[in-house]
C-alpha cells in the first residue's frame, strides 16, 4: 500500500509539473501572438498542439490557413483544424466547414461543410449558424428548407451577427412580396428595430399594416406600438405606402 501511495503521489506531482509547463508555454505563445512575433508563436503552437492542446491546434490551423508566419498551407490547416474539431472546439469546426465549402486543401463537399457547421452551430457559434442558415436557404449540402434557414439565421442574428440580420431581411423581403403575412410582420419588426436594414418607422408601419390586412394576429398590436413614435403626417404617409404596395401587387413597396 505504501508503494502504491508513493507511486500515485509521484504521478500526481509529475502531472502537476507538466500542467504548469503547459500553462507557461501557453502564456508565452499568447504573448508572442500579441506582440506580432508569429515565428515564435508558430513554434510554441506546434509544441503545444503535438501534446493535444486544442487551442494550439486551432491556432496552427488558423496560421496555416491565412499564412500567418507560416507559408499558407491548406492541407496543414485542414490537419490541425480537424484535430481541434474532433475535440469539440466550435471555432475549429466552423473553419473546417469553410474549408470543405471552399475546397481549400480538400475536394469541395457542401454536405461535409454542413455537417461541421452544424456541430459548431449546435454549440452556439454565431458564424456557423449564419453559414448553416445560408446552406438551407440555397439548398446546398442540405435539402432546401426556408424554415430551417430562418431558424438558424435568427439564432445568429439574435447574437448580433450583422450578416445574418441582413440575410434575414432579404429572405423576409422576398417572402413578404409574395404575400406571406408572417414575413410581412417580421419585416416590419426589422424596420422598427433597425435589424439588417436602416431603421424606418414608416416602412415598419407599412409592413405591419399590410400584415394586418392579410390577417396577422400580432400586426395590430405592433402598429399601436410603432405609432407612439410617429407623427400624424408620418402615419398618413405610411398608410398611403401600404395602399400603394397592395394595389401594385407588391411591385411598389
């Protein structure tokens, strides 16, 4: 028992020393990166990455993908992104999705790209959510599905991802002009809040008005809220805009 206890104590001490060494190396690596000493950062990243450090593996993938210190090498980038991705690191997974989507260092494969974007998106990575939403919108790598596209783009937009908000606006606009009242109400909300579009109370009121005329239950409530920040003249203008839009079958909106 005494021998076992001594062995366990020695093992624990060795592991603690190794952890301290790794922490010191990681600190040196971060300092080198911040100072722009990419050659040193590359060497330190390689040492840590070989020992399984997920952050160093991701960093190496990033450096090889973008040519930071090292010559741009997509195959090496793929190697290190995959190692980090296999450990569940979301940023590595989304980068791996990019590599498959663009065909960098590997044959282009939208299905594989969607797989890795989804893994990162499920962990809350806003960029991956945006990219996955785009794939559903375009029907590339996955079956085209407008609801799934909006669901993932909405998740990214709710995290403040600007491109997702912009793409959502385009999708809602297209659906709104096809008479879909949910999209009309959502587009009104985007104009009211300035999400993906320039904030515009008159356009918000117009789309809420159109959504109400098409039977949306919440549109009337939204109109009451938006009119609190509008003048009588602005409300009249918005009502005229809605009439024009409907009369032109959504050609003059």
